[in-house]
């Protein structure tokens, strides 16, 4: 599995979909588990029907990401790093 992904657009999909930037595997993995969107004031993590955690805490809606945040989707843990 890849260790690092570079943002190529304004949205990053995390899931099983062939369109996902971060591809996950597994029998019960959803097509889109989470999505990161770039906005004028920063990056935001949005949800689907999965429990997603940021820095160990479940989120219930759109959440702004900071450099170094840990995103947990199922058994996968991703570190969000912002580089200009």
C-alpha cells in the first residue's frame, strides 16, 4: 500500500471506489468512507456513513483539518500534512 499521496485537485476521496485518491481494501469497506475538500479557509474532512476519527475523537460533521492531524477510517490511520 502507498505511504504518501499528493493532492492533485480540490477533493481527496478515501474509500474503495476506483475514483478514490486513497484506496482502501476490505470486504465491508464503503466506496467512499470520507472526503477531504479544500476551501478558501483551509481543508475540511466530510463524512459518509462510516465512523471517522480525527486525533482519536469521532467527528459528527464537517471538520477543519490542521497540519499533523491523524485521520482514522476503519483500521487505517492517515496523517494529514499541509505543504504549500
